């Protein structure tokens, strides 16, 4: 059973606000990912990390930043939220051994920007 | 470019069998995953294929043909709880996991 957590589960905020979406996993996984997914659409990679102090940008990384100070924690920050950021945000992790393992997903954060 | 194609939506009857196809074109291939995603929830892992052939796991089976860039997910003895989206994803080169848009499966009584 995967243990990966995201908070908040739902968030409604106004335009221009700075927000941080939290993601934590207790499995000791080295690799972590952030995805954005609109209803009925594919997952788009925002950022990923291969370990502590490692972060890389995905296809959809503009206007957001991540940090990886601890193995278990991978927060995503939107500096200035816009209505176009309204979406579901999914955090995932994979074990460090091997390069092509399955990804375990958190429950997601549904963000609405007014 | 890299892309994965799946049918947008399929309908099947409870108790029947359904096959969901996935074709892919990627810069490399290091394995193919099938995930199940119920509406509003996160994807959950169903199967993994890296070699050609059929992998069976209970009511679900997944097939891969690397030469054809093709996979399918076979669901037997359909239950109402199988109503969900089924996502195909491929590990391409450069450690990128490429995702399809998913196939929404509707089960009717």
C-alpha cells in the first residue's frame, strides 16, 4: 500500500495569491513528480526530482517552483495564481532502484482560482 | 513527436469482456503501464509490460507488441465498479513517462 499524502485536498483562492501545495511520502522513495490534469485529459508533468536537492522542470513548469530539501517532502508553489491554474494537481513517487518503476499517486489537490 | 492514442470512450455490459487498445510512438521504450482512474481520484496501477506477450492478473490482462507499438488491456467479467478511465503510459527515452488521455469505460447493467 502506497503512503503518499497531499494537502489541501480542495482549495479555492483569488487571483494573484501565492499558494503552496504539499506532498509527502513515507516510503523513502527517491523520485517524486508533480502532474497537472484537467478532466478527461492526459497528465502533464510540471516538475520532478530524483532526490534531495535535485529538481527538474517538466513540460508545464512555468509560473511554479518546487523544492526537495527532505526525501519525504516535495512542495509545489504557485507564486501568483491565475484562473488558468484551475486544475487537479497530482503528486507521485517511485522507488529509487531501477529507472522505470510504477508511480504511486497521492489523492490530489483540486485547485480553483477565481 | 511522442504520442499515445487511446479511444476516448467505450461502453460495455456488466459481465461481458472489453478490450481497450493503446498505440504509441515514442523516442524510446522502457515499459508500458496501465492505470485505472475513477472520476476525481488519483490513478492506481494495474499492469506493466516490458516484453512482448500477455500478462494476466485476475480479471485483467495486458498485452504488448513492441514491433507494432501496440498494447491492449482486457477486462473480463465486467463489474459496475470497473466504470472508470483507463490510462496507458510509456516510459520513453530520457526517463520521461508519456501519458495517454485515457479511455472512459462506461458499464451498463
